[in-house]
């Protein structure tokens, strides 16, 4: 293949990969702006009671008592999960009509970790999708289409990465006669936007690649966790396969203590209740994380027999789940405090300009081609007919 033919192929790849994914990428970029500040916005929009201000060292209420309070509020429902906020002294308890309920029909209650007081009785996840932050998250993750939507947006993210790679290949040949950063302001509007498109594409190259790749990985969370549960976790609990469902569960606090002893140095962050989608019918799955900047993003679940309270296994996640968990903070930029969040937003805004300018350049080129063809047709029509012999 000649250099000219190769360049033409790369141009075709860049054009169509960009055009197919651009509108969806615009939705993702725009909804990603408030999600970068999701913690701050959720705190601002929260209408629940504040947690009690207590002296340092005040003991926390037991998880068993908090779960009992949740059950008293909804005596006919099943506990799905318990989650401890690692920034504020609050405990969330997820409930649903049954373990077979659609996860979107789960609802949560938020309790004060010290006093055990109910601070907020939250809506179902389906209802929360229609709050401002819920809308932003749903549009960003699956466009209200569940797993098919996640996989579709993952494909759009993959096309975005292809567009970036092909853009890098094209950048050198098209810009070799110009100094880096040149914007030809004296030329046509289309050329000015082409130069700006190339410049901002180069500036955001690394960030856009990282966010694009990690976005694709994040969209695979459901099938990846499903694969792990159906293979490695299934092997760990194979001996329980034919046991009758448990009628009574051991103390959750005792299970948490046993799990913490099994993974010294890790912090317990949540508990999936026996029967929940992310647990087994016979086990608490107690999710722990490390205490360093790196391991703080890696989760190690511990399976605790809900009948005896004994640790069944420490289910060390496979490499692909570790990769998934490490990709989350890189995608949202929430591991370096407010300065990094601001940088993430600025780069997101620049990427929006790159996407919009790419659309403009495509339409402008089509318009120029249409005008050129119209001019040729007019010239042909105006030409005198050839004389007959």
C-alpha cells in the first residue's frame, strides 16, 4: 500500500469512527461534568437530617441494631446490603421486597453511625434516576437502557479511542508544514477551526485516551463481575450448593469482626446480605479495601458463613476486576481532591470543543463539496451545445 493510500485509509477510519460516536460522546462529556463533583453536589442537594456531632472516640452503634431498626421500618422486606460511608459517620441499609426484586426497586435508609438514628428514608433506585444527579448518572452510564445501554456506550467509547489513534496518525502528515499550536486566523473559517481542532486534540490526547479506555472498562463491570461469580466464587461455595436456605443469620457485627481478622490492614466498607445479587444464599460477602492510596481502590471480599459466622474464604478478585476498580478513579478524577477535579472539568470542556469542531468540519466540508458540484453543474449547463456536423 502506498503512503497516499494508507493516509486515505486512516482518514476514512478517523472520519467515520468520529462521526458514529460523537453525539453519544457529547452526552457522556456533558453529563460527566456534574459527576466529577458528585460528592459535593449530593451533599448540597441532600434533604436528610445531619449526623450528630460527637466527641472524638465516641463508639459507633452496632450494625445489628441499625439493621434491626431498618427491619422495623419495613418488616416484610429483605435486607440487601449495608454500606459504611468512609467520609462521614453514616450507614446505609438497602432494602427490597425480596431478593428476586429488580435492583432498581431497591431503596435505602441512611442512619447515623454513632446514634443509630434514621436520617433519611430514601427512594428506590428507579425513582432516584429522575433526580438531577440520577439523570446525569443514568445518561452517562447506560442511557436508561440497562446492560445493553452499557455495552453500547462501551462500543462508542471504543470508537472514540479508535478516532484518537487515527487522529494521531493523521496529525503529522497534515501539520508537518506548520509549527505546533499554529492557528491560521487569516485563512477561511474552516481552516481556523481545523487548526483549533488539531491543537486541542493534541492538548487533550493523553487525558482523552485515559478517560476513553477507562470508560470502556467501566461499562464492562456487570459482565466482569458476573464472570467472576460464575467461575471462581462458584468454586469457593460449591460445597454449599445443595444446602437448604438459611432461616436464621448470625450476628452481622460478629461476621464483620471475623472478616477484618482474615484481611489484616483492610477496612470493611460494605456487606452484601445472604441472598443478595452480589452475595450467595449462605454467606455474607463482606467487602474490604486497603489503606494505602493504591490499595484504597482495590476491594477484597471475604465470604463469611451466615449460619456459623466462620470465614469460608477470602475471595481475592482476578486481575480484570482489579483493573476495573483502578480504572474508576482515573475515569472520574476523584482521587486527588478538588484541584484534580477542576483539571478534569477543564479537559472535559476542551474535549467537548474538539467533538463539536469535528462535527462542524464535517458539515463544512460537505457544504464546500456540494457548492463545488453545484458550480460544475451550472458551468456544464451554461456551456454551448456542440455544433452538429
